[in-house]
């Protein structure tokens, strides 16, 4: 009969980064999942809990609503952190997600129950971004992460072994290397599984027992790790890309699925792109986004029209290329354009700075997509008032 390994309580006032007493020693090496972060000011891309530490602290200080066990903030404060707002003391919380409020409210509520959360959507709909910020706000640590790939092994979700210890002493607590999911179960925190549908189906199903029974058996030791209160899991997935593996019905039932849509309007998407490019640009010392709002709007308009198969006025149908042309790709195109403007121009974002990036995003299939792009340039861009400089820049890089 398995021995239940009961973790000790974790003080909610602590950040949860120290492992609880699970009976299974948590190695402190980086390979075992320990966090060895660079100072936030030096990190190229700080974790959400570091980049927005001031906002999280301000929310925690003024958050007088009930908090689920081991949560750093109440569900209301978590939603405010993601959606933005002004606190009573005047502190402004910047929005991390621009979209329907109800989507975030449902996601946060799901995490407050015993149901796992599946963020589903086409590529570029901010699934990973939302996942990271939810974990940062709920647990104060977004780094308990399993990155799904075609080669993700079962050990990445369950546990592995220190083979030197295993060969020397056989299966033991000292030889066991816990996965991020195991650590989250033991410490009552939020684990993340990115690109769940890229993980082989048999490895995906490793999560079934964890999510249904809230326990992780360790048959080699005759023990198990039981999840403590506060544990939950956020997974992201999409079924648009090639090379994905469908979720089994048994696994899908263990999740509450929240679909993240593409931005509803041009204005919403321009706002999202501008905010993210501004954040990225500050870390890279690039020009300010307001200097390039016109070009951002053009990039977003082109992407939306090609994605939807029709111009924004609804008058002209256009062919869609093979790529997704997501908001994330628009952010990448604009960021690269700002870098060109900063290092090889006058610091102002111009059509010539974004043209090459747009071409690379649209033309994924050199044969079919190039025809789609050329037809769009001639039938739509060429005839649009105020877009002559943009048309010339795109024609130049497309020649």
C-alpha cells in the first residue's frame, strides 16, 4: 500500500518558493527546477512577478477581500492585475490583457476551484502571456513551467532521477528529481504546461491522475505526493499549427476550457501591439512607440485583412496566406522595425522599417503566399489613400 507523503503547511505570507516538507527532498540545482534568476534590472525578459513587482505589491497592500488558501491576492485583485485599473490610493495597474473581462474572470474563478484551466486559442492570442501573469498573481511565481514539445518525456511532468545517486544507492528520496508539477503540488502553487497539444498523447495522459485524484504516485518508493490546497495547473494549447496531438476526452474533461479570441477590432489590436512593443522597446532601449503609431496601425490592418479574407470596409475580398498572422507576429514585426529605425535610421518608425518584416510574416510558402501578397499589394494597398509610401516600400522588398 502506498505511503502518503503529506507536505507541511506553507505560510501564505511567504512567496512559496521554498519547498514544503514532502518527504521527497527537492534538489536545489538548476536542472531540478530551482530558480536561479538574474536581477530583474539585468534580465532581458524578467518574469512577470519581477517586472510588475510594484503593481503586485500595491494590490496586495490594498486587497482586503478573501483569498483562497496560499493565494497571494484575492480573485478580484488577480483580475484587476490582468485587466488593469486604478487603486484607491491612486496606483495605476496597467492592463496585461486587452479583451473581454468575462474571459479573465472565468479563468481566475476556475483556478480558485479544483478544476485545472486550459487556455485555448489560435497562435498569438496571448495564451502564454495570460498563463504567466495568472501564475505570478496567484502564486507569486510563474516559473514552475513545463514547455511542451514533441520530445517532452513523461519525467518532465512526473519526476526523474539523479542517476549517479540512483546507481550508487538505488531508488531513494535523495535520488528523485521532482518536476515543476510535483513541486507545485507539494507547495500548493500554480504549475504551467505550455503547448499541451505538442506533447505526445501518452505523455499528456500522465496528467489525468494528477488532475483527477490530486496525487502523484511514486511506485519505486511506495509513496505518493498529495497536492496541498492552493495547487492548480494552467495549460495552453492550440489546434491550428501542424504537428499537434489531440487531447483525449478523459484529459479534456479534467480542464475547464477558456478560449482566448483574436482582438475584436483594429483599435483593440493596435492598443495591444503598442503596449507590448513599448514594454519590449524599453528593455531594448528602442524609440518610443507613439512615434510609430501610424505604422503600427498599417501593420495591424494588413494582418487583419489578410487573416479575415476581406478588407476592413468589407468591399473587397482577398486571399489569405498560409500563416496565422497573429497579434504576436505583428508585435514582432513592429519591434524589429523599431530596431531598424533606431540603429539604421532616424529613430522614427517608417514604412521601409516594417516592410521586410511584413513580407517575412506573410510569405511562408514561397510559391502560393507570394502570389497572395502580390495580389493584395496591387488590388488593395496601391489604391488606398495615404498608403503610397507603404506601397513603395513593400514593392521594393518584394521585388
